[in-house]
C-alpha cells in the first residue's frame, strides 16, 4: 500500500503533466516541508502517514491564516491563491470529527482525569494528550484545546 508521501508524489507528477500550476506548486511545497522534516535533526527519518498528515494540517492552517491576512489587507487575488492552495491539500487529510463526537471524547477523558484526582487547569495537559491519542489527526490541536478548556471550566 502506498504511503501518503507516495500519493503526494504521484499526484505531483500528474499535475505536472496536466500543467496545473496551483496543484503543482502546492504539492511541491508540501513535499518540500516533508523532506525538511525528514532531514531535521541528527539522523534522517522517514515520516509516518500520521506525521505527514500533521505537516499537511499545519500547511493548510498557514494557508488559511495567510488568506485572512491578505483579505484584510485588500489583496483579494493573493487571498484567493492561498485558499486555492489550502483546498489542494484538504483531500489528503482525514475527515474532521464533529463537535459532538469530539465533545464526547473530551468528556470521557475529563471524567477519567477526575477519577485520578486531577481537576481544573492542572488536568488540561494530560486530558489534551489523551484526547489527541484517541482522535489522531481527525481534529486540530486548537480545536482539542478549546474543547478541553471548556470542559474543565466549572
């Protein structure tokens, strides 16, 4: 079974053949980010699909943030380009968990934390870690943190 990186590489080749500039440049950028992450540090590693999805999620977030900044500055053409790049990467990410499903998982982990005697802000880090382990790449870190913070507040 091909890895996510292999799929990105195959889709890049297809975009080059089709002369699709937006897809080509976006996939090159994503593959460059993956390569940089693989050679960072003292030893070369091969990223897992989950790690690649994390990088792609980061790149999508960067594009959305840049689009908002460009739109606020009155640069609609650049904002549209950033949104188009984000849309190229979204299909490579797993479907997002609904707010209800995330809330159920957070509530379960908060209850488990309270059984262990940890409440309030002290429990936040351990609950976030447990929730992240259960949901994987189906929810962004910001969404998880917000849900946990809301659940821990009295």
